[in-house]
């Protein structure tokens, strides 16, 4: 593949990431020149909680799971990542250790790594890029605060339905076929929704009786995505 086409592909991926949304083509090209593509087989850890932060990563393909170790030894799922999602940007910028672990989920995955040293040098040389990225990070912080505030007032069904709706929105659904299978067990859904596995099981049973989902081992197939909104308050 020609180098120019590869660079164009990287710029296109960067442009889809909210953190880089305010950057123009020339600024995106500067990031593309330091980007390093990496592939990870299924079940591979990209980095561990507590590791030194040497890069941030953007998902090119596949699915990745973000987990954090609970004091009792359980691994708590914080998020699942798909194409265009970014992870590790805060640790890369502030130099702190990783606050969570990331691993491939359900097959091989590809990431685009942005080495911390190269990114910091780039920001030092181009303060106008720094200003734009600070604005983007601020918007993400505001959105996170709003989400936390909203969830604190939501019922368990509302939180679980919200998690399912978010997971559906992160996937491409073919026109005419609204079904989508989310490969995640009930314990992981419970962790994302901030509730118990038993509560998730009861609510999924309710949704299944209504024909909105079909629950299976380690997965949930959403049959009527639009109807999830009826449970989100």
C-alpha cells in the first residue's frame, strides 16, 4: 500500500476521534507521522493497571475491554471499545501510571499507538494544538460529570437500558436489520450499570418477555433497539 494512502487512512481515523475533532488536516498529519500501528491476538493485554504510560491508543479494528482490579480481586469492566475509541490519553499526558487494564475481546484487534514522548514534543512545538485538545478534554469531562449526575438519579432498569442503548449506538446496524448481539455477560453489564448481576438478570428477563432482547450465554441480542428508550428516564 502506498505511504500516502496509509497516511490518509490514519488521518481519517484520527479525524473520527472526538479528542482530535477540532484539528485541521495539517495538524492531524503531524500526529499521523508519529502513529504506530499495532496488532493484538485475542485475549492479549495491551497494558496492565499500574503500568508506566508510554502511549495512548486508538482502536482501528476489533473490540477491546477496559477493566480495573477491585480490592477483593475481581476484575471490573469499565468499558468496551470499538473502532475510533481512544484509551490511555490522560495517563499519557500527565505521566501517571495506568488506572486500568486493556485487553482484546472476541478476536484479534488492531490499535494505533501515539507514543507519549512524540505527542508531548508535538504539543510543545505547536501550542495551538494544545489549546484545541484542552478544549476537547474539557468537553469530555463535562459529559462525564453529566453522565454521573444523571445515573445517580436513575433506577436500575434505566441504567441497564442506558448501557445497552450506548453499546448498540457504538455499533453499525445494517439497514433493515435492527438486531445486534452484544458479547458481554451479565456480570459485565452489571458493572457498567453500577448494579448487581441479579438485578441485571431480572431486568433482562423482563425485556425478553417484551420481545426487546434475547439473552444467551455471555451475550445479549437486542431485537428492538428503539424500544430501549422507553426504559431510560
